[in-house]
């Protein structure tokens, strides 16, 4: 069950800010298509109001970095049965789309643009040769009723990759706010549907907690600073920093310096923030990381939200120096700053190297 959200304004007196479902439903599709990162920062928008072969329209269609499609459907005033049945019906059509179909849909919805080029610009990697091996379903609503919740929970328990996201729209004078809650943690949905994923794609299932971190040790960040002050970071472009949004408190990370090896395992303590907002404890006092004794200058483009460094607080479980980095043939490596670690060989070998079983 999602957590109920409330917001209060504190200005001399305490005043509750009320939300409006009508405002949310009216504006939500526009807001999401303007910035789909509100749903997931690792999605590329394909288009809105995509016409299907049976005369209906998918509200929003997106693609993730693996080339899989995501159907996003707004509940509006539909009943629980209607919205779930309609979303599943759309999925039955989407699963049949091939490479050429998807390219054509993107071109129709984005005149003058090519998916192959935009995919590279957004994800900094080539468009996969095989698209749409899997798909995900997301129902978006201003409020979530018990019937929809029961149906979605039932479907996920049987391997259907469906979830619900609900938004509250708040207004305080001229200021407008959106707050969101997932019905089910997206990571838990992936774990529940992992058997289906493995059978269809041959990819190893994800355990729901482990992440790979590519830590560029060089001009913009230093591994010894990360060890000393408890953080990992990425920057110099949205593509590099965007994936840090995957990391939530409690996640376990395995930090790897590219072309060197694995140097640490830790537990995420806080979500990602711009570096100018990140503080560390020095001699019992919290100070900005940028004012701490660090080996490299991390304040490059500090006021540019696209280029600045972004930081995630980590409690290190085990670390080694760069010179002691762990690497074996067959271990997982990736260019993303953060991604889900599925490679069982890597997890097992690092568990042994770092003696993680002794920590349990």
C-alpha cells in the first residue's frame, strides 16, 4: 500500500496545503511529456496518443536504455477494471511491434528526427539491434482506489510487469507542486517478474539490491576522497549523472574504477544531490564537500545543473586502494555511472574477495 502524502506550510502558523485531483488529471499528461524524467530519468519519450491497430490511443509510449518499451496510461475517470484491462490490451498490441514499426512510430511523432540518432544522444550508446524484447506497464493517477491496487498487486505476483504511480497536485498561491508515490517499489516489481524476463531474454535475474558503479577516478573525482568522506559521484553531462537516480537508500553498490577494477562495496544512505548541496563531517562539524580537504577540484560547472557533479552518500562496508583493485576475467563492467548488477559470477567473486559473508 502506498504511503499517504501530506504537505504543510510553516509560516508563523501551520497550514495544510490541499491537493486537487482535477488539476492533476488535466495537467498530468502535459507535464509528463514535457519532462518524462518525472516518472523515470532513464526513459526516452517516443510519443503521446499513439494510435493502435484497433482504433484506441496509448497515452504515452517511452523506451528505456535496453530498447524495451514502456506503456504509460492515465487513469482519468475510468473504473479500475477499465484502466487495467485497457492497459493490458495496449500491451498485447505493443508486444508485436518490431524494429521497423518502432522506428516509424518515432518518426511520425517526432518529425525530422531519427530514433537511432536521438537514442545515441540520450543514452550515449547505440540503439540495440533487437528492440522490444520486453515491455512495462505504468498506470498513472491522481488517486489510487483499493480495487486498482488489488488488481495490480495480483498481476505482479504472477509476473506481469505492471505498476501504478499516483501524483498529488498542490497549489500555494502562484506556486504549483507535484508529488509522486509508486504503488510498488519498481525494483520489487522487477524482482517479481524476473523469471519471465530470464525466460524471454536469457538475461540473468536481478536480486533487487545490487548495483554496479563506474567511478571515473581522475580530474573530477578521486577514489581516496570517496573512501574518506563516504560518497560516490558522477558529472560532466546529464548522461553520466542521470543514472545515479537509480540509487535509493539501502541499495548495495559495488564501485569499479574503469580499466582498473573493483575497489569498494557500500550501502547507499541518501539519494543523489548536486555537489554544492552535499556536506561531510569534519572534526565533528558538517561542512560542504567542496570546502573539505579533497585531492581534485570538484566545483567545475557547479552552478550548471546539466554539467555539475552529483553526489550520493554511501556507508562503505569494505574498500581497498586503487593499487589493490580486484579484477578477474569475466567480471562485469559497464560505461554507465550506475546500473543494476545481475552478473552472478561478479557478485560471488566480490563477496569472497571482500569477505562479505562475514558481515552478515
